[in-house]
């Protein structure tokens, strides 16, 4: 081709969405050489040259090195339809991988929103009929900006259903033991009450690192939050106040004043 037919380097680059520098490089290494020149000696890309550029772009998007792409395109045994079939096969595999990645990201987003990678039905089955799937979202609205929520969400996102079943079973056992201690008249500040308070703090620390000061702050909110008081008192009348007293006594034993403790 020695006329003005075809596209200049700039026109071809703009058409396919790459830089002129890239086309110059591909020309220099023999990957895509323009099929002709103008009377003035400028490169001109014919239709088949542009088609080859598109094939290079597809293979490059799939992660193939330029040298391998050049060998594939210059293989005399391969026809254009063979290239298209190969490109389609590779693209289908890439799409499948990307769909898996999108699914993983969606699950992570869901965990970031609710902290739990379980359906509402699974949550109710594992945590009991009193569980409300809206609670994690409400907690996120209230505490979503602090480091403890981020830690909780990261740990929750990594948990399987079996992990949550273990967490729920542990919490159920702890609640039963707390209620039994209250019924038996165990005094807050006693060794048994201190052990139960530490178990309670440890159960919270499964979700985020809970210091004795944080534990005391949570204890201060037991009576102020009707939902929390109702939860504990539903297991044993007066349990919320008893647990708060046990937490306070345990905090004092660890050098923390529960009345002035701060969230840290």
C-alpha cells in the first residue's frame, strides 16, 4: 500500500485505545507492523493490521507475554477462526475467575455491612428465635467507625457456619452458667463470679480485643440499654444487674475503676 488508504499511527492508536508509543514498540519488535506507507513514508495501518492489534490486545489482557502472542499469531498452522476459538476459550475462563472474585467481594461487603456471612435464616437457626438479623446493622450504625467494629467485621468475615455454631454454643453455655450462679446466690467479687466475669470478657474478645476497661464500660451500659437488660433478665431475673456487679468487681481486681473507666 503506497497511497493514503488505511489509518495513520495516531488514528489507529485512538481507534483501539492504546498509545502511539505502544504501536511504535510493537512495530519495532515485529509484533504488529503496518502494512503500508504513504507517499511521504508515514506508517499506515490497513484493516487486517487493526484486526491483528485487537487480537494482541485480547491476548495481552489475558496475561500472555508479547513474545508468546507473536508466536501464536505468526503460527502458519493456525487460521483466524482458530485464534478466535482460543480467545473465546481463554476469555470464558477469565470471566469465570472474575465471577468467583466478584462473589468473594460481595461476601466481604456483606460481612462489612453486617459482620456475619450467614443468611438471616441461618442466623436465626444458629443464634435462636430471639435473634434479630437487624442487630448487626444497628451495631454498625452505632459503632461502625471505631477500631473494634473493624476488628469484629474482619473476624466475622473469616468465620464459617461451623465457627458461628461454636461461638453460639459457647455463648449459650456461658449464659446458662451465669444464670445458675445468680440463682445459687454467688456473690459478685467471689472467685466463682470473677471466673464467670473473665469468661464473659473472653467471649467478647472472640469478636474484638476487650480490655478490662472496655469490659467495665460495657457493664455500665447493661442497665441503660433495655435490650441488653431484657436479654440477661430473660435468662434469670436480675441477671443483668448481677453480671454488671461481677464485671465491676473483676475490673477493680485488675486495677480498673469501673466508674471512671474509658473505652481504650
